[in-house]
C-alpha cells in the first residue's frame, strides 16, 4: 500500500522515506527503531549532567520572560531545587508564557547542555506530574532519520501504517508458539515499535529474531534437500605447485593457516563434494588459502571461481593473484576478472576465455553465477565474506555442469556449536591465530578537544605517504541524534586540510559509486576516506595507518573491532583513535575489553552484556545485513531453538503439506523469493 495513503504523508514525506529505503506501508511497518528512549524518574538538578538526556521537576516561580534577539523571540525561564538550577529556553515560541502557569509544577525532559557555565535545556518536552507518571518507564522508539523527517513524523506514520494495513498474521502453528513461549507475531510486529515495558520489548525482539533465524535455516534446509548429487566429480591430486607457491610467499604461513590448508587439501582430494566454511578473524589471512585451493584446481586441469561481495574486493583479489602468478612465472594459473560493471567488450573476452577453459582462476562478483557465464570445468567455488553478501547456491551452479566443491570464507565470529546450526552441515576450519610479524595497532581514546591534534597527526601521516580513515556514525544530520555525519564532516575536513585528497563513502551511494571510491582509495588517489561503517568488510589497504572513529561510544565493540582491523595490515605502525563524543569513561572501560581480547566472538558477547536495554538494536544504517534484528552473539539461544524447531518440522512434514503448515509454507515461499540471493548453501 502506498505511503501517501497514510494521512499527513504527502509526496514530499514519501520521498524522504524513500531515501531511507521505505517504499510502502509494508516496508514502513518493518522499519524498526534503532533504539528506545526510556522515560526515567526525574532527577535532581545537580544530576542533570550536560550531554545527557533526563527529566527534572520544575516549579515555575516567576513568569516566563520573552526576549527579542535580532529577529528571534526567545522564551526563558529558570527552575531550581536545593541542588542547583537549570535554564529552559524556547525559540520562536512566545506562547510558552501562557502555557507554563506561574506557581505550577512541571516535569521537563530533554538534552542537557551548558551555556556560559549554566545548565540549559532547549525545547524540553513538558508534562504535568500526572502525565509524566503515566509515561514513566515506558519506552519510545527512536528511528534513523533523514533531513526533513523528524522522529515524531516517523512515529505517526508507523502508527498510520498499522491502522491501514490488515494485522500481521501469525504463520506458525499455535502449538509451536505456545511450546516455545514466543510472543504472537501480530503483537511482536507492533511491540517492536511501541513497547509499553522493557519486558514487552525483549519478547518482541526475541520473537522477530526467532523468525529471522528460523526462516533462514528452514530455507537453507529446503533448498539443500532438493539437491542430491554429493560425489565429487572432480577428483584432484596433491601437487607440488601449491608447495612452491607457499615457499614463494614473502611470509610463512601461520600454524592455523597450515592446519586449515591441509583440511582444504584433503577435501579436494576426497570422494565427497567439499562443503567447508573457512572462518577467521579480520586479517587472519584467509585469502591466500583461497589462492592455494585455486592453484590446486588449476594444476589438476580444472577451473575455480572466487566470488567477492564487492567489485573493489574482487579487483583487489584479482590483482593479488595475478601478481603472485606472474612473480612465480607459473604457466598453469591463468586468472581472469569478471564483474558486472566491466565494458561489454572486456566482458565478452572474459566470458570467452572462461568457456574455452583458457582462464582457470576466475575472480569476480555476483556476475560469476549469471546465466551468461558458461564454464568448461568448474570444480571449485569460493565465496568471500559471506556474511555480507551470501549467495552461491550449488544448485544454480550445478546447472552449468556437475556441482562444484564449495568453500565459504567468513569473518563472522561464531562458536562451533552455533556454527553447526547456522551453516547447516558444512565442515568448519577456523584460523584462530594472527600473523605474528604484525605491529600491534596503537589505540587511544580521546575527547573532541583533541580533534585539532588528531587532524594534525593524520595530515602528518598522509604527508609521509600513508592513508587514513575517519568513521562517522551517521550519513547526514539527523534530528535527535547528536553524532557526526559523513556529509558535513567531509565538507569540514576538506576546508581544514585543503591539501589532502578527501573522499567520502556511505551506504546510500550506488554500488558502482562505492566501488569507484574504494578503488580510488586502494590505489592511493584518495588519501583520506570519510565513511560510515560500510568499509567494515574485507578491504585490505595495507598503506592505511590511521583509523579515527568519531562518536566511538555509539558503536558496538564488535564493530569497533572490525574497524580497527582495517589498519595494521602492512609493515607500518598503525593507530586507532577512538573519539568519544561523551561518556569517555564508559568507552575507556569498553576499550579495555578490546585490548584484552582478540576473539571477535568474545568481544561481541561481552559487548552485549555491557549495553543497556535502550541500545538493543544499536545503530544499524547499512540495511543490507541478512538479519535486521537477530544477532548471533546475543541470540545464541534463539538460534538453537530455531534450529531445533526446523529439524522437528522437517522430520514431521518435510513438504509442509499439513494444513497447519499452510501459512508457514506461504511465508517461507515469500521469504525465499525475496532473499534468494543471500542464502548460502
Ligand atoms: P582476511 O582473513 O581478513 O581476509 P587477508 O587474507 O586479506 O585477511 O590478509 C591480510 C594481510 O595479511 C594481507 O596483506 C596478507 O598478504 C597478509 N598475510 C596473510 N598471511 C600472512 C602470514 N602468515 N604472515 C604475514 N602476513 C600474512
Ligand atoms: Mg578477506
């Protein structure tokens, strides 16, 4: 249903929603809050710390004064208690004089600031004590916004969407919902937006997390079951070529890399088709193992394909492999690149060499599994950074010949027990060790007063030939969220560092644009990249030595860990500057965890323990993640339940033909249709 069906939503507001990826009432209903604001009991004036949001009780002792400053009317009053005082101001709202009755008591709620040594609240919300009592402990949703769209507008629109649309239907058999103690789907859909209590929020969140895992696993099982052939039609032998390649590397493989390589090698030699997950933290060196497997396939006269989530990453892998092959002057490895944005002539040439078998190490993006690609003898398919991009159904590929061996590489930290559910019956190799020669990244936590120094430092590093990243939590200015944003920051830093070539990157840019920017950064054309967390995945620019994260307090530890992993990849000393907009004590404490632990999973788990209920969803702007709500680190138990439920249903009614599974079947079909490209097999 069109957004404009909602009253108060006109074409202009519709456009703003479209910017956020919300195109109709249905998608609006699934535009979940990024966190929740809790109405806490009022605090004493002294406890209203600048930088925090709180409620204070105020007695209006004197009438509100309205001052004229230039062309603006400013209404001012002061409230005080024995512990201190706070000034309240409203711009262009002279009517406040009559709204606030002299002698009355109100609760004022808002962001506390400081002006000339005095605590201030601008445009606070106003409640009578009775009204506030009713609000107390309730949670109000906070949405990711865009300029021109306020949080209140989104709240009203979401309510409107609920009024217009038929209720979300429960698709699970009643007895499963009861047995698992799940919140009903109809309720969960509403309470994720408008929970009355924290408990309600948690239950709604848990239910939706369950749905995400459950449908994902069920879809995976369904698609997999329809695939029968499991014998390896591409028997391979061990080859000296891989040993030579290992010897020719400028470094020695870590023990963990060697172990994983032997497992991969054994798979490829085996009679059974390979289905292996190669998991290793950022920078653990997964790529070289992919190259070794590709070399082994080539030596045995077969083709292999390596699929990357972005063109930048694909190109990067391709250049690396080509260099490696060239340096060793090996004749049996012929890499070719195939991406969606290549020119028609280039593409034709690549396709031809793939079909003829001349190219035997094919690197690319999604384009690799399109119908136009005909392989001569595709024996092995490797998917890189699966959690961001998914894909690769053996089925889709097997239509082009015998089904190939599959390897998936991922940096998503997940313990073995959960991995079994999540990745189905894939075998798992874990690289649990980082190369030793790396210089550890130097960390520091600073407050914004340090920013000029940080800029100087970055300019110096760039002057010395290095590159740097600056990460902001937001894409653009957003009402109600005080955080740096990429658009304004880029403008600011271009003014401050006019000699530096600055680029910017964020999730709302087109894929093609993003790739161009990353390409320019990888080649050194861009020296300083201002970005949201979209750069989190995969890219390896060893020349980048500074990672500065603005509003570091707004990110989860797991994300900070991934971001930090973007530097310290080369031989230069690297630095990570965590700029804490506020609560620097808290971020310091959290950072200690980062220093102590090198296991991404442990970090993610501890992170959730430290976060409050309001931060349940964190800031997620990317919108392209497989799961919007579920998180493996936090929802391990939900994942387990979802896995067990799937197993039970598949045993009882694999075809979902029972009447009680009718709605489930429909839901699953819809799910598969809209997620087909992201389900890994
Ligand atoms: P990831 O596992 O995150 O994909 P990469 O494969 O991109 O990591 O490797 C990160 C960097 O480490 C690359 O520049 C790679 O050449 C280098 N590298 C890989 N293995 C080793 C090793 N054993 N010793 C030193 N450097 C290594
Ligand atoms: Mg990688």
